[in-house]
């Protein structure tokens, strides 16, 4: 038997249908020589710090740095049951091969390998059965069949796994040590991360540039020549602008020169995840996480190809198929420009630009699908992807740019205009955007108008001159669109520095969401604005934790691990050396920053666990266990009606287990109805507004 392990139940269902594994059992499908099972995302994750010692339950400077000699892992919260199913399946005597069918990328590889290693089952004295790898970019039936016909050896992806493991362990090390270090120093919970802190630093830096900006006035002389206007040079001095205006007003003007230039705007590239997220933010105001969620759902519904990609090109073997796709959509899509011939697909083909996955495109399934039945967000994202495919294979947009120089009163004025000679791909894009309910902000600016026919030496009698007044604009706050661009390109790096990205396309959305959840930034319409807490955190952090360049360098080193050019040990040695130096250097709070943070409701060094709402520390008080952040209302009261009715006390150990694992098992809960005791698991159900508890009766469901 061949055991196939997928990332999600929906993917397992699709694969089972193709392979003929039609028998459904608890946690898996079976049939035709296959067992198809699944994870629920991460089933295994790095253990909490206290797994390395009871003394690490309390946050203390004396215990830092925490550097595990041998890493420990544990079942993710609430997922132990499915993990047990997988361990049983791997131990089945008839299973001789395990096929990794999680998402074909770094994170998918990590999800599978951690489960595979955690199970540690043995057969005939040998460790786990050999691994094969399913590597596909679409959940369509044909893609699945082709993928199983060409399974790879799992060993080919060992370096990908090593890179993923290094990333996860490095994030754990920096998060645990830096968070505890600065939280203890300043006696308030301060979440610090390897990528999230440099991201926060970008947002804080931009906010300082905005708030510190001093606008300056400027003055632009303008003349009106019958059917068009021409602008003079911008002046910073109002008197100088007035002198130019006075000399021109009422005087004759002459056309000194006319320059005509034919220009071409090539079709846009296909979407990778980042460009899809950026444009969805501009067009619909979707957050990066929303766009990723919509795209992932479309992928699982077989309507688009794999979304977590950083490529904007296709493989050469896809050329014929993609032309067929475009022809099909050109008939179906109302705004497709049917009067202009589609060009060759060669412009979107570039094998050398593809690493793990090609660009995001719609599938043949989406041609047959009734898009109107999809949720609104998925409709919008799918229509974006279809439109981008049509645009990418459409003719270039062409226009004639005209620049005329007009002289009057001893000064030159310039008039610009353009005439479109071929709409090309712009006609498709304009047709799509015309279907949108709201117009993107950047499109509200006036486009260059068409100039009348002009000739050199042409005289314009008695022109009218005015002055347009304006003020220089402050830098714009980051939106998710512009922040994603900054993270991708490290655009805030100094000139001449090598530009490397922060995070990956698949992780950047989660970074933004974590900063918001931790209370370091807020959304203000489309803008991302740092809070006072976020600004203060960046003030106290050293460059090693907040520099985009330094963190981008770590991202580059992870790429070297993936390519086999850098070992795991070399990468992790660099991280641990940085943390040792960090703890050695920062032994006391900086006096000038002592007043930045409001005191916690309890000392952060006494935190027993992390708050499920805001990631601050939860501390014990006489009456219960409460979040140390004054802005968070989370709490577990010791005098708790739920526990009292079952003749249980909410002790510190029970609270720690609930906060850490989300549930705690009891074998002797009292029933007021029957007067007897029973066995059940109590589940912490925090809605964000109130704390509830549910009971799980060992597979009998919760209530």
C-alpha cells in the first residue's frame, strides 16, 4: 500500500477521487492500493520553551539565551487526534511507501517532514518507509494523474526541508529570546520577531517621515493658448512666478518646437502571489491575508494554479495549453478585446525564471465553472487572474507622445499630449476595471489630453497667463500594496546596497496580521499606521533585530541552505551567535526609554503563558489569570461557574494547560444532573469578546 499524505482534507478528497480511493474511514480514504490522509496545516510544531526545563515557565533574564541542544516537537494545539491517525497508518504492516502530497513548496515540505519524523515508526528494524514526492502546480484531475505518473524521490527535496526547518527554528529562537529579553527589561510584553520587527521598523520609519514632513509651497506659471494649456517651470518663489506670469499675460506666443515620439507599453507579466496581493489591495482593498485565503480556496477548487509562487512566467511546455486557455476566455469574457489578434505566448514563457512553481493562471476547470456562484471575494480574485492572462498575451499598447515648447514673454512653456494608436492590452484592462464598483485611487489623476494640430512657428495671439499654486506632498503611508513591495525589494535599503527581500510571498501576509494582532500597527482605511507601542518598541530595539538589510541577509542565507551552498549548522550557528551577543549586550533597560511603556497589570516576569488574543503575557492574580496588557480584556477567573458546577478549581496548572494547548482532559467531572462523575475534555473557546468553555466527550462531539 502507498500512503499519501496531503496538507488539507479538500486536497485529499480530490486526490482520492482521481486515484479511485473511494472507501472513507476515520481520517483517511482507501482503495486501489492507496491510503489517502491529510494534515490540518501544521500538525507538529516546535515545543514551548518550558519543554526544555521547568524553570523556563517563568520569564527571566537569568534563563537567557534559551538555545536547545536537541530540538523538541509536539502536536499542534487541538490536532493530536489526526496526528495519531497518521502514526497508525505509517505503522500499518501493508504500507511500504509514503508519498508527500502537501503543497509543493517550502512550508508544505516542512509540514510533511515534521509529521514524518515525529511518528518515528519502525518496520523490520528500519525507520520509516521511503518517501516519494508529488510536485504539482494544479489540483486538476489531469495534473494529479500526471504528477503520480512522475513521482520524485523525496531525497531531491532534502535541502528544501533543511531550509524550511532552519527558518522555523530561527524564528522560534529569535521570538522566544528577544521577546523575553526586552519584555523583562521593560516590564511589559513586547513581541519581537526575526522578520516582523524589521517590517515594523519600515512602517515606523515611514510614519516618522510623514509626521516630520514640512510642506513647501510652489508656483507654476500656466498659459492658455486657445484649445490647450502649457506650463512653465515650477517656481519656489511666488514673486518670480508672478514676474513670469505678468510678462506672458496678454502677449503673443510662438511654437518653438514640436517633438513626436511613438511609444510602446508592453503587456504586463502574469501574477505571482505578491503582485496579486498588491493589486487586489489597490482594486478591492483586500488585505494580503484575504487575497491569499481567496487564492488558496480557488486552488483547492481546481480553478487556479498553485498561488504561493514567486514567478511571473510559465514553462515552455505550457505554451500550447495557455494559448487554448486564452482563446476560450476571449470568447467568454465580455470585456475581452475580440477585434485585436492575440500575440504569441512566448512573452510569458521563461524556463530560467521558474524555481518551484510557475505564475498563477486560471485552469481549464475555471473555463467551465459558473463564477457567479463563488463568494464575492473569490470572484474578484479569479476575474483578476483571468484578466491578467488575457492582457499578458494581448498586443502592446501604442501611442504617440507629443511635446510642444511655446515661448512668450522671454520664457518657455511646455504642453504635452498623447494620441493612442493601438489600445492593445489596455482595452482589456479598461474593460475589466469598468466593471468595478469603485475606481482605484491612483486612477483619479487626469491623463494627458490630446493636443490640437500644431506647427513650428505657429503664433498664438494674446495668451492668458495664470499661476497654479501647490504644496509639496509628504511621503505616503504604507498600504499593504506598497509595504509588500518594500518587503519584496527591501526598497528602504541605502543606494548601492544589494537589495534582498524580507520574508517570502507565503509568509508576508501573516507578518502583517501578527503586527496588528500584537497591537503594534493599525489599519486606517488602506493605510498601515504604527501605534505608540509599535513606535516605542522600535526605539528600544538594536539594529540586529530591526534592520531590513540585516534580516534580508538572513533570508538570502536561507536560500543558500535550500541550494545546498550553506549547511544547516552554519546558518543556525549565525543565529545563535547573534542571540548570545544580544543577551550579553542588553543587561539593563536604557534609562532614556524607561518611561516609554505603561506598567503591566502584573510583572511580565511572572507570565505563565501567552495571551490568545494579543500575545502579551498572562499573569496570575488573587482572583484569576489575566492578560498583562491594559488594552486587552482577556482573563480566566478562579471563581469560575463552569468549573464550580463540575466541582473543579481553576488552578494555575489547569490555566497553563488551557492557554498552551487550548484544552485539558478530566476523568472525574461532576454531573449535577446525574450526580455521577464522567470523563471529558474541557476546551477553551475564546470568541475575542468573552471566554467560553466546551466539552468534548472522546469523539462524541462537543457541547
